[in-house]
C-alpha cells in the first residue's frame, strides 16, 4: 500500500485512486469565497469546516519521525515508515496470521516478506485496514506526517543491519500537539 504526501494538506492513495485532503483555513476561505452572496448554505459549510478544523487542530497533531543510523554507512534516507491505528501484531492476528514457538506474528510476517512467500501479501492486506499512511524519510532521516486526529498510533518499519533484520512497531500518542518519535537500536526488535 503506497501513499504519497503531496504537501502538508493532501495524501494520495494511488492504487485506489483516492485522495485525503485536510480541511484547513485555506479550505474555509475558498468555501466562503465560492458562495454566491453569502448564502445560508455557504455560511453553514464554512462554519462546519471551521469547526472541523478547530477539532482537528486542538485534538491531534503531526508525527515528527526520525530514523537513526544503526551502523556505519546505514542509509537513513528513503526509509518507509507505516503509520497504523492498530498494533501491527494485533492487526496481523486479526488477518489470520499466527505466531510460532520461535517467532512472534510480526517476526513471521517480516520473514515471509523477506522470502517473498504468499504470507507477506496476506499480512500486508491485514495491515492495510489499519493504515493511516506511509511516510518516507528525507536525506536527514526525518519524516513529518500531515495533521492526525488525536489517538494512539503505531509506527511500523523494518531494516537490515549487516546480516540481521530488525523491526519497529512503536506506539505513539498524538494528542494536543505534534509528537516526535525516533527509531533506533534501543527500540528495534530483532527478526532473525
């Protein structure tokens, strides 16, 4: 599932021909300007948009994500960070995946993706249901999501360091402002 962030106010979900657009002050101004002679319908739409903007601004925030270099020469640019509304382990279990004596559900899914088995797609489809979007790190290892409603999110990513694979499934609460999260060796879980 691939999302493109087209600026701070628009996310495109290419495979589904769907776009998510944040309601903001520009949208309110456009709605107000587009109404002929200030009709009641236009005023109601503007008020509704302003109320929605106020709720989103007051309740939620953006996620400021960063990836630390895990080893010399580790590429922090272009890292894909999946933002979910559910713990990845729970989402995978709900999607029919199971753990084994030697690995968690999440570890099994990462291993399936590494070896390109059909379980990889099964797990990805289970995670898509809970996906909020995909953020990609810049040259400095940072990514910023658009404004998110208040709530608990999980940031899911994996990486290969030397010959070992690690995964992150980190919780972060977004409420009342922007939150930051760094993915580094301290919060990485080994896959291998």
